[in-house]
C-alpha cells in the first residue's frame, strides 16, 4: 500500500515496530538511558524491549544484551541513547542488523558548533547510505499512545485520543502534554522533531495526515528552512492543523538558533503565510490545547452564527468580544423563537430577549436552563451554541450537563460548554459532556477560542472539499 | 481617623460590621435568600447573623426575626435580598433602625428598562436622604476574607491573602475566584460593584488603597461614566492596580449596557488611558490572576534586566519572545560570571554560555541546577531571574524548589519559577516557593507575564515615590 521510500511509510514503520532495542541502556537513574528504558517498558507496548550495553548485565531485572547482533530476534526500531559520535556508529550497526528505523536522542550537532554541523552531515550521510531512517537527533523522541510506545526519557501515561502533536522543542512539547493532561485532552501521537535531519516537519505532517488515529494535528514551531513545504502540506491535509509559532524576536531567534540549529523566521511573515495556506495559528500553548480540544471533540458547525446562552452576563460579554473582534456576528433570534422565550418566561420577562440570551437567576435551575437552551439551539438563525454556567456549591443547582447533551442531540448543532468553576469540579462533568461531543472549558476566553477554531475548521475543510486552492481561502 | 463622609470610611464600616441582618431570608434552597444565609453563616464571621422575614420562623435552625426593629441588638450592615421595589422600603427601614450600610442584591433597575432607571434614581435618593450607604444594586455583594464575611449567594471559602478584586460582573468575578483557587492566589476582599449607584469604582479603589490587608488590586471593567476619576485614583494609589477591560466591541457593548446599565467605552481609548495613568492593563482573566499573583508574592526588581535559567530551550524562547516584544532585553552575563560558569562546566561546555543559560540535561540534578542558578542570580547585570524546570517522574530529578529559595535569599533578587508540569504536581512546590516569595507558574507565557508585571510595578511605584506626575510615566 505504501511506497517504501515514502517518508510517511518510513515513519509508520518507526511508530509501529514489532520489537524495540535501546542502545545505551543504563542502570543509573540519573542517566537518560535508564529513564528511556523505564518509559519503553512502562507504557504498555506489547512488543519486546531489548536493552543493549556492552558490559551491563541487567536493567530493572531485564537481561541486557551486548549488541544488536546478540539479540534473539530481529528488532525494527532502535532507540539510540549514546553520545553524538557513537550514535553514528550505532546507525551503521542498525544497517548491518537490518534495523530500518532509529530515534537519535543525542544533542551535540549543528545546534552547538561548527564541528557539530559537520557531524550532523556525517550522521545524515550515514543514515541515507545505510537506509536507516531517523527521528532526531537532539530530540526527546516520540510517544505513540495507540500502541503504548514511549521512547522519551519522561516515563508517563497520557490520556488516549485523536490529537497528535509535533514539537520543535522538547520542553514545549512537554508543556503541551502537561496542559493536555490538565484538561483531559486525548493524545494519539507525540513527536519531538529535534534537528529534523532526516524527516522534516512536512514529513511528520504527511504521516499524521494519513494516520487513521489522528483527527487533529498540533504543531509547535520555532523556525525551519523548509517552511514552504511545511505550509503546503499542512494546508492541504484533510485534517485541521493548529500551529503555535515562537521565536518571534531577534534575541529569541538567537536562542532558537542555538537550540535546534535553525533560523527562526519573522513572525509576521509566518502569520500571513499560515492564514493564506489554511493553517490555524494561535498565540500560546494554552490556546493550542484549547483549539485542538474543540476540534478533537466537537462536530463542525454549518455556519458561523453563534448563539450565546447564559445566566450571567459578564462571561458572555468577554466571549462576544473575542468572537466579534474576529468578524463574526451574534445573530438575532427569530421572532418565532423570541415569542417562545417570552411564552416560557411570562408577560414581563426579567431579562432582555436577545442573543446573548441571559436568563439570569432562573438559569440556576437545570430544567429551566435546558428549556431556554433548546429554544436557542433550535433557532434557524443559530449554527452553534456556546453555553455558560456558574458553579455554585448549592446541590440544588447542579451543572446542566445532561441538558446540554440532550439539546445537542436534538438540535444536531455543535455545543461548546463554559463552566465558570474551579477546575476541581470539572472532571465528572467533562466525562458526561466530552463523551457526547461537547468540549468543556472553564473560562470564557478559552470557550470563545474553541468556537473560533471550529468555525475556522468548518470553512477550511469545506474549501478543501470544493477543491479551492488553499491560497484563495478566506481565513479568520 | 476617617472622615465619616469619606466613601472609603463608609465602605470600611460596611466591610467590617459588628453584626449583620439578612432581609429576605428564605428556607427554600432555590432562593437567593437561602443561599446568602448559607454564605453569611458559613464563612467564619464572628459577629451575629440575623435572618429577617415577616412570617418565617427558622432558617437552618437559626431563629428568624420579623423585622430590623425586632432584633435583640443593633446591626451595622443589612444584606437586602428583596425585589427591586421592596429594597427601597428596606433602605428606609435601615435608616429608622440606625443601620448605616447595606448590600442591595436585586436587579431590575437601570439595566432592564426605562422604569428601572427611575426606580434606581429613587433608590439612590432614598439612600442619600436616609444616609444609608449601599453596595449595588444588581450585585452578588462582597466577600471580606479577613473577617470571614461572605454576603454573596455563593457559599465558599477562599485562600486568604493580600489581593483584592473589584468586578463589574458577578460572573467574571466568580471566574476570578475560580482561577485564584486553582493557582492558590490569596484573596483579601472581593467586591461585586453591581450598578455602582452609590459607590463608584473610584470609591472602592480609594477604600482598598487605604486597606492594610490589600497589597494588590485587580479590577474587571466593562464600562463606566466615571472613567476619569477611576484612572486618576487607580494610578495614584501606592499599590499596583491591574485592570482587565471587556466590552470592547459594539455588540459586546450592547450586552454590557443591558447588564449593568453603563456604556462600555472604546477599548483603544481605555488602553491608552490606562497606560498613561499608571494602571496595568491585561488581556484576559488568566493574565489578571497571573499578574496579581506575582505582585502579591514577589519583591520588586531594581531594574528590568532579566536572567533566564533553564535546562530546556523551548520555554525560555517563548518567554524571551514576550519579554523582548515589550522592549526589555536579556542582558549578557559578565565575563566574570561566564568564567565561573565555564569553570563549573569544564573546558568544553556542552551548551552555549549566554542568557538564557540553558544547562541542558545536567540541570536535572538539583545541586547542579542550583550552582548555575546562583551564578546567574548574583551576576551584577541581572536584576531578576526567571527559572524553568521540567517535571520528570524520576524521583532522582525532583523540582529544584529549595535551591530557588536559597538563591533568592542569598542574591536578594526576585525569582519567578516556571515548572513545566501538570498542575497536579504543583501544590507541594507552591507551598515551598510562594511562602518564600517566589511565585510559581506552570507555563512560560504566564511566567513571562508575571515578570512583566513586576517590572512595570517597580517602575510605576518608583515614579510615584519620586512624585512624578503619573501622566509623565513611561509605561510598558
């Protein structure tokens, strides 16, 4: 099915190996080689993990082998936790033993010195000559949350889902993971791209574009010499791509250069290019998590007319600011809907009949909240609903989660929930809502960002289906 | 000491009463009057709380009195949970019984209709004629976290601290509380300003400016007709004031008008005015919590030269972006410091000697991290340090909190911590760090915002001390 020379096919082989060897295993908890072994064996991966070290006998009660040649069966992925020079020798060893793919963890290449640039060329030449494809070097590696394979030196288990993430930085990649864990965002694949010596961002994007488990792609970017291919590939995937670009200022660029050996480009140039090519650009990792979460969970709206439902004005005002600043409008409800609202409320409603629909104190009662929500969501002027609710310790005023689910089902329109609440109260509601396709946020700014991402994706994917050139696309 | 006609003195009387009456007590858990009683009795307030209702006998096993006149002792605050018309009668009752202050919860005034505008005038006339000062109407009320007095219908207990908050919106005021609880921000006083019929923002600001328990003031603003006095008072307080202004767009303005009956002004005009007058303006509630937290906990730097210490480049690049975009520079370390760093590292350091100082994998070891941090913090080119660390499940690589505290103490310079971590791991570290004056954040964007707030406050308060006109001030 796949062309074996296709980068995406090579990456599929790396992410779905049968068995894995770790070159540079260690029994010292302060060494990377120990921590990677903990990750490899602790993530649920079903294949065999073979630690390799010339002299060591055992790591964490696993037998250590002296070399790839000494293994009892073939492996199809080598994780190489050796220094920058030994890594090159290890690639040759992989080739001799028929190991098609490797993760090269070591730094010390173009990001450090002139000598490092030469060494990285040697690594690439070796990999290409030997036909061993490599992730890295200078990377944490990757996590495939589908088969439980974690090649990083961060042992952890993550919520499983359909969002995959590519990071130019290990630290910001970890930041993504931490934010994702905090809000229950399900991760499919996590990729530390490192120096991108063999695979570029475009290759990882192609791979994830074809990957059945990936619905949404996030990308943290500092800079690349291959920006043209990146944006062409990202914008043409039939999946939303959300990018967070850092390294915007001169001195930050300098830091980026020293980090992964690439020049971070002008932020403004990137911004314009992202928009033209149909890539969703965000301004922080929090916003990236917010956007990928809504794209992961919610269905896409048929249009951009947003109904705001609340029992407290402030959060709806904050959300309206963000929506209106992006050029979207809050539609008026139809006279028919307003008549129904008035009928429900009585002749002298204690609130103004409009959008945002703020039903004030009455909204604390779940059934009342649900009745008004239903009227708003079924209004033909409304394409999707953003629903606000404030947590109160009074058990008579629970979260209206079951009503949100009911109204989402009967209206067939996307619903985004914003519960003004300490996050401690949210996990139980999140299960109810997000299982039913309603992403939950704890503040109005994030809820509005979630809505904006859905509207953008609906427009972008529709344009792609119509075969429009991505450059013709009107973006946010 | 205080002039009795001084709004600040009147507010002090309202926030520190001896005993409190609740007019409109209820035994129905769906009524506001029940929930306010829960709040009043559940917050730790030491005075007596008297529920009042003409017919009810008991609420939550407390005896209910038929009127203010029937109480066994004087009260000095009335919380009025009656409808908009009965509230006016209750103000007269307060005057007759010598109650000097009241919280008026009811909506239904200028925010709803023409008739409401007239009714609000009548309320104000009554209050002024009767010499009863009022918070509200159309408000959640207030929380004084110093004496445990919670007049809102949200029963809760909050972390106690030195940050006070004024909100034009109940919902966004709750959002502030929820975000504060999530990050352990200590609250002193929380004020729902409501329609500001009697006390304006400037009055609340004056009160908090004189309030010994308040070190930092946050303000959520949608719009006010009294903006000139607001900015004059806020900018002249010898405490930092952080404002989040919503209601920026036309339709959002419309929502704001219907909410608290005031016109939300042009965002750009407000922004410019805030800067000129020495008020710190932020773009989200999260950023307001971030800024007030750093101002609450950290000491102020002597200058704006920031040292970034890390063992992973990405987060320092993201933070550098935000700092450099605001015009600040990352100073070079002195040759003396660089020589010491090199001596510590050996002749061929595996990282570049610069600021950000990225010590790579070695930084996982707490003592090593602390040695480099000390060199950076004691460098005469550095006014304050932002220190990054990535959480790892390996117990050999704990957070370097004790080292951060040690270096902060010996250098005498402010330190801000950014731990890339799921928030679940942070409470224990927060205790160690924040007790010692080091605010802790979980992502680099927030950490940079925290640093920016400290630099701004240092400049602003220095200018005030020098007696500079606030309008001459150079702001962020």
